[in-house]
C-alpha cells in the first residue's frame, strides 16, 4: 500500500503549480448511466449534445469525449433493451458540435481492428481541420469477433495481436497526417501553386495485419494532428500508450492503483525516449456531488442501487445462463436450472473478456455467495456485476482531494462519466469548477485554442 502521508513515487516530481485537466466522457451504453432518471435527456438527440458541449465549454473543460461502438449490444438474439437506444457515429456527432463551440476539444472513440485505416484517418483529420485543431482520437481495439460480423472482412485477433495492429495503424496515421506540412499549402490565390507537389507523398504499409496505401488528401490542422487518447490497461495497451498516446484514459482512479499505474506508465515512456510531461493521465470517474458528504454518499448509494434495475439484473444473469430467465423474480433466489454449457460467449458485447470463460465455475461461486449472504438475484448482481466507481463528496472536499492528487502528479486530471445527462453536467460546471478555481488548480478562462494546447502538451 502506498503511504498517503509521504510524497508518492509517480515517476514525476511534485508540482505546486500543477493545473487540473478535465474532460467528460459519455459512453453511450452500459450501466454507467442511470437512464431511467426522469430528468435524463434524450441520448440520441443532437440538442442534448449541443447542451452538454456548450455547458462544458462554459465550464472551461478541456474536452468532450464520446464513446462509440460499431454494433449495439444484444441479449439472447435481440437488442439489449435496457441499454440506451442506438449508437450514432461519434465523429458525425462531434462534427455537429463544431458550429456551436469555439474552444472545447472534441474526442471521438474509433476502432483500429475493423475500421478501414485510410477512411478513418481522413475522417479524423477532417474533424481536426474543421474544428481548427480541437479534435482527439480515443484509440480502441474492440474485444470481440461479434462486432466484426458487421464488417465484410470480419475476423478475430487475439488480445495482444489487436494491439500490434493498433500500433501499426497509429504509425500509419501519424505518417499520413504529417505528409503535408503547413508550409506546403498556399495562403492566398496569388501563389503559383496551391500545393508544392514535391512535399506530397504516398503513405503505405504492407504487413500480415495491415495493408494500406494512400496519397493523403488533407493538410495538417492548427495543432498538427488529432490528440491521441488510449484507454487500454493491459501490457499491450500500456505499451501502445507509452509509444504513441498523448493522453491515457485510465481505469485506475483509486489512490494506490493510480500511483502504481503512473509510475509504471512513466517508466515505459522513458524507454521510448519520452518525457513524463509528454503524456497526460486522466482516470475515468463517476462523480456524485452533494451539499454535504453524507448527502453525496446517499446519492451514490441510490445510483448504485439503480445501476441494475430488475430487468437489467435478469439480463445480466441471462448472459451467463444462456437461457430466458424472465420468469424468475429479481427479488427472489438465483435460478435453480443449469446453464447452457457450450454458451461461453453469450454476451454480445455486454461482458468483459475475462468474464467469458469459466462461467460454470462462476455461477457456482455466485450460488455459494448467495446462500451464505441470503442474496436475491438483484442483490447478487449489485454485488458482483461491473458498475461505476463513484467519487462522492461536496464540491469543496472533492476539489481538495483532486488538487492534492494533481500536485503530487498521481494524475493530471479526470475524465468524468456523468451518471445522467444533463443534471450531473450542470453540477460539474456550477459547483466543482468554482471550487477548483478557488484552489488555484483550474483555469479561469481559456488562454489557448487547440486541444493540444489546452492539455499543455509539448508541440509536435
């Protein structure tokens, strides 16, 4: 355990003048968002995202971050009805926000396993150019072949090979984005040529994982290229981050894990010849604010209890049993029927990789736990199912904790996952931001224009 009273070894020195960087991450699906809340807004409406983005820009946030998926999740062959309906394309959604925002960064989650690299890279570059240097790319690899069924080439790569391909795609993207220098494009119509042909070059790759060839069709943006985000926590994910990422969207938000993660990642950075300040670490958190700590904790308990409603609790067990369990009472005991033994990946996008094998043993463990504690189906699911890690407190107490973490370089900020849209976003801007400003760790105005500059990253 890390000694909280000593200066933690995070691979970077204490910084009394450190500034916190904040983003908001909207995942689009999953138990993180309590969508049944009557105050929650329409998750597929352009108006909703306009309100979110403009509210966050009023709060001087670094970035608005959209999750994405190339197939909606399913349960027993049907669309998972307890998820938010629909998944509009993230780049398209963010493009619509360019016209109503001026400063906030716009980060799109996009996949390297199934996306066609040249098309993806061009679309990201277009978002960056049209936003005047405010775009970011959250690099994901997708953990199932089921998503690949939506693509002509389909296919499946094991975990580490997915990161090999991702590394090759990002290498290709960075070369593509740098193929035109800013000086290559004429500034006015008086020039003899709008582009120096000598500076335009073909970019290509030919490996067992990536076959791509392109003559880049877009110039560089004001920030050079989109800011690269990466969220993987495996060895392959950390290596990809250390080699290429500008920002890491970490799952390590608790103190001990965050210290260990920061030290490990900065050690990997050094192996690639990179300085600690060449990458920002922004753990993902779900923040619950209250007028008192007790009120925030009570709200957190309510949110946790509503993360899995009765229907979602039954659906969670159906992923493991592989059978229709709708006749079972969510407030009653676990099903006494046996699961489908050969249904080892029934999740259709709803379970983590580690949960897709050994399900028979897992079910027996749950039955034992349920008997020992007298848990109903819903109570068991609330105890064992993935759910957001809530950070609770008053704006003042949260600001104190976060300022300390940032100054000790445990993190560089946070990527906040709202538990519903829009109320929790308003709380961030109207309550948390002033508290951080009072402590001198958060900007009082935008003094920069590009996402790269907002994050105080070194120039390319």
